[in-house]
C-alpha cells in the first residue's frame, strides 16, 4: 500500500509514472465556456489556474478563471457544490478545504463527498523564517528553540490566521520542543511586514511569498516542511533533518468538480490537466511561481485526501483548538 510519505515524495520526476495508463484527452473540446473557480483574490492560485488553463485547449474552447474570494476560500467551494455537473465548472484550490476545514469549523455548507478530486497539479512546502528581532548568532532551528526558551516573552510566530495549517505547525513545534510559542494571527501576508520590522520573531510562510526576502537576506529561513529540500532554497534543511519529523507537510493544489460529474468527463478533464502539466510552458511557469509540479494518480489523490484528513484531525485535537462556526 502506498504510504503518506510515498505520496509526499511524488514530484515532477514522478509525473511520467503517475500519468502512464491514464486515458488521453479526446479530440472534441467542449463548446460551452468552462469556468475555473478560485477562492481567493488574484495572486498565486489565480496565476496557477491561468497557467494550467492556457494549456487545456483540448478540453474546452474557452476557459475563464473566475475569482470568488471570501470565507477563507469557502465561498468558491460552496459555489462548486451547486454548479452544473457537466464539466463546465471546476475548482482549483489548496486541499485544506476538503481535508482540513472539517476539523476547524463546526458548520460547513458542504461535505467532502460533494466533490470529485480530479488531479493534483502543484505543491509547496512552508518555511519557518526569522527576522531582525532574533540575534544574528541564531543560525539553526535548535539555536532558535534555545533562544525562545531563554526569551519566552519574545517567542512569537506569525501566520495568515488562527485555525490555519500554518497556525498548527507552530503549535506543534512549540509542543514538541517544549517551549511557549505564542501565535500572532494576521490577514493574508501581513506577518511579513511585522517580521521585517521586528514586531514578531518568526513566521511560517509559503516559499512563494517569502523566497525573495530570504534570497536578499532580509529574513532567514531555518527549515522547510517539505519531505526533501526545496530546489528553491537548497541550503535550508527540512524539519525532518532538523529533528522535527512531525512538522513535515506540503500545501497541495488540485482540481475538483461536483460529485455528480460523469466519469467520462472526469477522465477527459484529468487527461487534459496531465497533458498541460507535461508542457514546457507549465513547467517553466511553475518555477517562476516557486511551485513544484506534483501530479499523482486519481486513486492516490483520493488516498492522499483521506490520510491527510486523519492526520490533521489528530493535530487539531492535540492542539486543544476549539472549532469555530
């Protein structure tokens, strides 16, 4: 049986293996305009959607990327639930909405069974970064943990908000390393500015939003949550290498359609996405977005969602976090 670590280590090198045996996209593209929904304001996800959509001409003659921000991405998810199940509406989203949100919200207007997982397309690890508030002699994660223990009033980490995966990565680090790690929630990427100003000591941030600052030396990266070192910051060790394997994690992005969508359409869409991922345009575009191309089979995709859902359920419960409405 494939393990969670097997799934996490599938990357661009594994695309040729994972797509072997999948049906080829049929020649007749849909005449109806196809909408790809995203649940956030224009940014990384919007750019990723447009990048892949640009290489899916075999699926539909016209594809429109439509942003429907709100409620942490849930507005777009709810729109997909009630959309026509004819392949004309799909969602590209971080997998958290289906494997993480059910554990942090008391009431959701959807259930995981309302959707069919079509294909993963990309993944990215998270970086634990520190700013000027932390002395320059702090070079490693062990150094930082020691500094936090010695300076409990300054031991803070910022994230895009309470109840996010990054929030729980921080609480897991504090609990595992046995020090008081105070969470400071922000809206969007607000933690970056306070990290630069020395208002907080550290932040968990996606590579895409922090890479430039790390490369310029304005902030320092201590560890990445990926299963292997990131090609974008190869000198930065993984959490596992640093002694914290429980913080191994990837943010995955994938496509979904309403559950009632016929299997033939799902297969056609899957084949079109896989073909797009093999294109030079998408591969080079993902490098510019600081994303790693990640495509696994539909069966492994479903297994990934199931295993990650159980993992996050355990993490959330261990944190003592009280689900919100």
